[in-house]
C-alpha cells in the first residue's frame, strides 16, 4: 500500500481521511501533540512537526509516495515560508512521486465578475493571495526540477452546515446592493475533500483545477439564501461606497473581488460529480428544530 503524507490536518483533511485510508497508509504532520490520539483513532499515523521550524521536519524526509498539502501560509509577508520549509524537508530524502496543493482562487484578484478559467493569469491583490501564489510558484518549480507530479486546486469559499456565516447574520452587518455587488464562489467541505482525493488519483502534472461548485451567486444573494434557510432577516444593503466606510478590512478584501469560476476542467479530468452542485442544494437539507 502506498504511503500518503497529509500536511495541515484541519476540517477538510479530517473529512478526506476516511476516503484516503482505503487506498493509502496515511501519515499526518501535526503541530499540536494533542491531536495524535484523534488521528490514530482514524487509522492515521501522526508525526509531530511544525512548518515554521525546519529542524522539526526531519522525520518526513523520504516518508511518503504522495503528499496532500493543505497548510495555509503564515499570516504575514508576501512569500510562503512554510511551503519552502516543507519542500526543503521533502528534498532531503527519496522524493514523493506526487503532490497535491490546496490553494485559493483569490490569486486571480478582482476580475470584474468575469467567468474565469484556469488559464487566466493570476493577479493577487490581497497579501494572503500573494503568499498563496508564491506557494504555487515554489511547488511548480520544485516539481518540474525533481520530476514530481504536482497538481494545484484553487479553492473558493468553503462552507458546510457547521461553516455558515450565522454569526455575521446575527450581527446584522450589511451587504452591498445587488447592482454593485460582487460574484462569489463556493464549495462544500465534503465535496472539496472528495476533489482532493480525486486529484491524487487523476490529477495531471503542473495542472491547475478550480475546486468550485456550479453556483452563480453574488455575495448578498449567498447571505440572503443562508438567512432564509435559518429564518433570519436578510442583511441590510448599502452602496459599495458606504460599505468601504462601514465594514472591516478583512470583510472588504473579499467583497471587493468579483469572479465566476469555470469548473469544467475539474469535472472532466478529475471525474468529480459534486454531491452539492449549488449552495441551494445543501441549504435544502437544513432542518430547523
């Protein structure tokens, strides 16, 4: 059985593990030793290490045939030092044959609502997106140099029944009026886990895939749909100019970028059939007490 190393054991990785243990002997790099028992219970062999500490990564050298990299960059700077440390550690032993990186569609920046394919040149605007495109470039260069098959998933907003913006709706924060609003993209966490597993099986070398559903929603429409499912009032609408004054920068960075991801390559090449083709499909399953 081939060996797989997971980097970044968050929610999506935990959803993917039951699918991965059918095909791989699974290892996982964890920063917090408290997660070891939980992972062992799922059939995963934990390895304690920290991507911010190169010396702690010695045990992953030569360990795996494939790597699933879900760890985000650090919260500052324009380069991803964690990915650099990971690739350095992997290079000190027998190289994996394959690496799948879970990145972000934020690398495109604002596209004015245009339909975006994987061939569109990235133009990251937010610092977090700049770190993500740096990670992509590092992985591409390393993979080409070492003849490793690397696939990149560009991921939009991840949601699930327990990953919905209910707190924001309860706070009554405004959205932008529809005529000025931005298009947003989504993927259910379970579908993303399945896409990651499919990329390990079918992903092509140095190939980018949009891990996105079929929704064609503006941001305000998304919040309205969630509000309707839970019986909350719709958030108030303000002009874009008013939003710039009223909302925190962390929210504005998402609201100021508009694009619609084309996901045909993901469906065709990775042979994925989405369990939740649209956000509405998932919200229809919500049953309130």
